[in-house]
């Protein structure tokens, strides 16, 4: 497991190093992340899903296991929130750090471990996780932070126009509907998709903020323990309950063990979360995940 995942984290570290050296320039990293999110990853997903073969009897219980874990931890966090220790903004950042996941790292890791069949299962996980996590995080950060959510309609609109969700739905539709698939178009998707994993991981590394680590230690520790250790353990238990095995279980545990996403920092900034803490959570979880992900996969996957 460690050998397969090592290149993923080496590329992340390379992205961080390039950013610190000022190469090739700050403007590049914003553009690279946007291109990956809106073009490269959607192309990868459409191309893989359009020709994929998978069993719903395997994929759906996997998605149910992940969703059950997300709902369990979300309810538990809100119920046991230590009001005397953490302010509302601090708690909102811990909440995001405990249930969000880094799509770029997840798809790269699944591809490295399982190849195209893993990417297909990962797409099912994305369709299950992205809407649910946004439906939970946006109102929670808006309520406990000190910003404004912009209303339910805005939240729904953001989910509906999410390029990864749209790409998964389009890929599945092309797979199910018996229509000709022009090879030239899908060769374009294939070429664009090949850029998704390396560019996405470089962008993850460039987004790390080591200088922000002077922060609330108890909150940082709690988010790391929940997301990197307890979350995959709970997912493995739900996989056992829903009889998820094989590659589907590996994908479920892998996605559960992922570090939180840089998008959590953006949401915290928009809705009044603790941005310093959120940046620390993203950075520390990403660094620790290089050790915890192989360990959790070996133990549970």
C-alpha cells in the first residue's frame, strides 16, 4: 500500500516545494487548480465512466457505507460540541476538517491502487459524498461562523453546477444509453484526463500553508484524529454491516481516510469560520495522511 501511494505524496511535496521557490509563479497555481477542477478531472471521469463496467449491487452498498459514516460523525460532532473549549468559528472548521475529503488525492490514490475499475467506483463515491457533504457543511459553517450562507437556493445551485457531479452523471448516462461514442472525442477526453492526476496533486501541494500552524492545538488534534483514524474505522464497520467487500471496500476506506480539502478553507473564509485553523487542518492532515492512509488501508482495506 505504501509503495503504491508514495508517488502521490511525492508529487504533493513537489508542488509545495515549487510554490515555496516561486516557480513558475503564483498565478500558475490558481489557474492549474481551476483547470484541474473544471476540465481535467471532469474529462477523466467522463472517459472512464462512459466505457466502464460495474455492478450496482457492489457500488450502491459502498456508497451507503460512506454516507452512513458522514451522517454519523456529523450528528455526533454537533451533539458533543465542547462549547467551553471551542468558539462557533473554531467548531465550524473542526466540523469541515472531520468530514470533508480531498478529491484530487482520492482519485489519484484510487487510480494508483486499482486502476480504471477503481476510478469507476470512486465516481459512485463522489456522487454520494459531494452533495451530502455540501448540504451538511454549508449550513453548519454559516450557523456556527459569523458570515452569511447566501440562502438555500445558492447552496443547491452550487451542488447542481459542481463539475465533478455533472461529469459523473454525464459519464453514467453515456454508459447506460446505447448511442455511438465517437472515438475522436473520447481521445480528447483521454488526453485531458491524463493531466488531472499530476496537475491536481501539484496544486494540492501548492495550497499547503505551513506558516499557519500556530493555532488551536486541541481543535487541530481532534480534527486529525477523527478524519484520519476514526472516520475510516467507522466506514470499515459500515462496510461490514452492508456486506461491502473487495475493491469496493478498498475505495470506501480510502476515501474515508483522505485528508480534508482546500475547498474547506474557501468556505470558512466565505461564511465566517476560523480560517487560520482551517488552513492548519488542511496542511497537517495532508502531511499526516502520507502515513495514515497506507496504514488504514493495510489494516482495513
